[in-house]
C-alpha cells in the first residue's frame, strides 16, 4: 500500500480512533493489499464527539449506546433510566472511548 494514501487516511480519520492505536492502524494499513483499499476508504466511522453530545442530552434513555451499536446496553439503560442516573453519568466519561473502540473493531473487520 502507498504510504501517502495511508497517511492521508490517518489524517482524515484520526479523531475516530484512540491516539495510541494510530501507529498500529497505520502499520496494518500499509500491509493491506490494494484490492481492499477501496472498501476501507468508504468506511464511515461514528464520531466520538457526537456520541458525547447525545449521551449528555439523552444518555438516560440509552440512545448513545444504540447509536454506537451496543443494543443490549442501550436496552439496559432504557429500562433502568440510565441505571437510575448513575450509569448515564458514568457514560459521560466513557462513551467517547467506547465509540473509538467500536470504530477500531469496524476497521479491523476489513484489515
């Protein structure tokens, strides 16, 4: 894979991943053959900032967890009103990391 293409991908999508994973992602992208590159470029990742905003506004309803694909946790938060508010507050601090982890898992499916 062309390192310039990989660097452009990393620059455009770096905010969607944890900073300590970026170099590992770069190395794995460099090893990917060109046939997969078109699919990788079209992947759409969830924005951690958007997840945080949704969590602040409607976290007790579990919408933040539904948004990132954690359906079971979303149902749990919905039924318990955000764990009686405690779970919703904890998610204000954790949802951005959870979103980035989901993005890495999504990318690894194609690597």
